[in-house]
């Protein structure tokens, strides 16, 4: 495990970095809109891919939910499960597909418990990944709302009840 990858074991720190970045990107929205979302996407996605790849093994899904999953990328699950563990998590917390690997969702849950701001988002239902956004900057898709827009025929998560909120 590389030095940058070890940062995953400090999700509360990464949560603060995410929050600062989110605030900065939101404040830059008028400038980004002026530059153009497509141009901004081309300018920043390489750096995003490198940085998030080095720390989170980012798969550039275009719909980053790290802050909702204990700063653990669910797309690193061998089955690409985005909403929680499959029925095959071993008794020791490891993956049924890659027995030497701890289940991504076990790590996500454990890490989320030490995140004061976004830790409870692990309980939210996430939409399936929209493969049309692969390779795009998640920051740009967030600004445009593309990360929340579901393709035709899908049911949006806003219509699904969240655990504990009836």
C-alpha cells in the first residue's frame, strides 16, 4: 500500500479536504460556467484522475460519492456494487471474489463511523452508476447536475425512502 493510499485510513481528514474542495468548486461555479463546463472538464479531469487514482484507486465514474462511502470508492468492488455489500462477504470481512481483499463496503462502513460531517450518508441509497458519465470530472458533473440526473427509464433516488426517514 503506497503512502498516498494510506490516507484512506484517515477519512476524517479526507472529509475536511473534500469539504474545502467542495466549497471552493461551488464558489468558482460562476467562473467555471463562463469558461464552459466542457472546457473545464478537459482542463481538470487529468488532475482529478491522477489525484483520486493515487489515493482512492478512482475509476473515474463521473459520479463520485466518496464522501458518502467513508472516503472509500465503491467502484473498486470487483462487482462494482454501489449500494452496499453483496451476500458474499466472508465472515472475516473479506470479499468473496478476491478473498485476499477486505470488502470495500466493510471498509466504507468502518471508515464512515469516524467521519463527523458525512458519516451518516453511508445509510443513503445511491443511484446505480450512470455509465454515460465515465471518464468525466465528477466536480463538473456535480456542478451541472448530471451526477443526479438519471437516464430515461430509471427511478430517481428522491422517490425512494431513506432508512430511518419515513
